[in-house]
């Protein structure tokens, strides 16, 4: 039971940091925050993603390229460029890594206002940190697992960040409903998004990438936007105006 509770909490908290900080703040600049809070969420991304941590800076850069080249050969992770989900994960990993080490460069406009904390990334992105996280997860499962099948969750725990990436980016460009006819394949995965903290409304998001609220229909609910409004009220962030234009 402890393993399942841990997995569920890890799923949502890790996804929230990816959605709130990496996607909406780093890539799209839906809100602003002080240097203190930026560092706080940087560190929070590392703690919640653990062994699968990726740099919010490089994530933001890669995600902007996804919006600019959706479904085209230059798209860093379109399911329409690869025959299956696993190959897409591999290609995405390589595209991310090439941006991370600077082997691939992106035009200057894609770098604008991306958060950056190189010293921290050097530490958090290191394979030693990943191994330590892996051992910590293993120890947790070793201590708390009460049935063999609970160990099946360990690979997903180890790859949590990538799992979220592939779940949204594969599924949301393959299956779901459309509120808007687009020149790309983006879909809304679930009408009531209980799994992806508001990231399921991917068709809405591609239509209005600059809009902090991904929900548009009465039944759609964007949890991350709801929390963002709370953080705006208490002064942690400052939400920008709803913008219905712009690539990012
Ligand atoms: Zn997309
Ligand atoms: Zn986006």
C-alpha cells in the first residue's frame, strides 16, 4: 500500500513541477516570479523528478521548438516522426541531450527569457545524482513493497519525468478530441483531466500557447492553472494577462 501511495504522490507532484515550472513558466512565460522562487522551483523540480531530472532551461528550449515545428521533421518529439512510443522516447532523449550539450543549436529567439542555473544543473544533471536517486527509490521499495507486483512500479518511478513527457506528447498527438481544427495533430486527451493536471488539453494549448488556462469548455478543468491563481494571490508568482496569440 505504501508503494502505491508513494507512486501516486510522486506522479502528481513531479508532473506539477513539469507543468507549472518547466512548461508554463520556462517555455511559455505565463507568469513571472522572483529569483528566489525561480531557484525554489528549480530545486523542487530536481527533488520531485529525481533520477529522471532534466534541465528546465533545456526543457523550455526543446518545448519551444516543438511548438514552432509541430509534426514537422524538425519537431523534437512528434509521434508522427517515429513508428512507436519507445522510439519516440529514444529520439526525444537524443534531441534533448544534443540541446543540453550544445551539439544542436537553436535560433536566438528560442532562448529568450529562459530560466538558467548552470551551476545547479551541473550538479543535478550528473549521473552520480541519478544513481543516488535510483538507490534511494530501490531502498524505499525494498522496505515497503509487500507483494512482487509492486516492484513493477519501480521502472516507472525511475523514469517518472520521461514517462510524463511521452504520455502527454505521444497520446496528445494521437488520440483524443479536438475543440479546434489545427494544422497539426494536437488533441485533448481527456475531457475531465484527472491524470495530467491540466496538460491533457493539448489541442486547446496548441491553439493558444500563450494562454495560462488550458481549459476552454465548461467541463474542462485545468488544475495547474487553478493552483497558479492561488500562488498569484499569495504573491509567489505574477500571472500575465490571458494572451491568445504567439508561439510561446
Ligand atoms: Zn504538442
Ligand atoms: Zn506548450
